[in-house]
């Protein structure tokens, strides 16, 4: 039995994985959605990126999980990639879902598509927190009106310190057994760092014909990708 530990991206908590978790459990696997410090039911708690790495590692060790497939979505790919190094033999595979990945010494802000200054301005305007997305921000991502409303209602401000703190890796990220899931409505190709890892490492790629939040827009398809990754088929 595979133990899936699933971490959502910015603004979101464990709740966003409810549909995927139900499908994984129905297939006979363990499913452990995780809320990072400062988000959802843990909202308001100051947290840096290394706090989030510890959140993940502590959850796995506390539950004494083995054969772990560690799943990181969006922002959480950065702490998930670091946590994957730190859990040693407990790790079976990492799955990055349309996510950022850690680069040693660099932060989420370092690679922000609009430039680090723009994101820094947004954080400063919101007392150091990253404001949740609006319905307009979620348009064009394969979500129904009801799904957009669910995401907007459940999103909470994201702790800005976690976005500016640098990642710390002890080895090459490409050495990890990994699958990268690209959500095609959010752009047909991953960023340059991921593209390099896919081209020259042992990473596998899987595509989904939906937007950046597949756990909401296509939970059945995402659950199948996760199971395939765990079983060595993707």
C-alpha cells in the first residue's frame, strides 16, 4: 500500500485534496492531505519556508509512514522537494503537480514570473501576506463556477516569509525519483529548471488537460496519475 502525503500550494489547506484523497483510499492506498503552517485552519501563524519543510517531515515521521509518495502542488513543490531529501528511505517517489521546484539558495520569489520586485510589492501591500486569488484570477483554468467559488471561499492569505526564504538542498534534485505533472491550460511547458531536469534526469512527465488546480477540476484524472506514478507507470 502506498502512502500519499499531499501538500497544496499557496493559500490552500488539506481540504482541497478531499476528492483526490477519497479516490486514493477507495483504491486501497493511504491518503494524508496536509495543511502547512499559516494556512487554512492554521491561518495567521507566521511561517517561513523551512517551517513548511518541517511540517511535512514531522507529519511523515509522526505517522511512521513508509512507501511514501510525496505530492507537492504549485508553491509547495519547493518545501516538498526539500522534505523528500530528508525522509530518506521512507520515500518512494515525489510528484510535483504543476509546481515550482527547489533550487539550492533560491526562493519562490527568485523565480516569480512577473519578477521578484512585483511580488515583494504585493506582499508589502498586504502586511507581509500574499492575498488570496479572486474569481477573476482563476478564470481560464478549467474550473466551473462552483469550483471557482469553492477555491475562493477556502483560500486564506499565504505567509510571505515562506516565499522569500531560500531553499536548502544537500544533493542534486534530479537524483530524486520524481514525476512532474504539467497542467496544460496553465501553459504547455514547465519552467526552465524543470525542463532541464526532465531532459537530463530520471524524471518522468505526465500531462493533464486542465488548469493549475487539477485536484479540484479533474480529481479522477489526477488520482489516476498519482497511482500510475506510484506503480512506476508515470
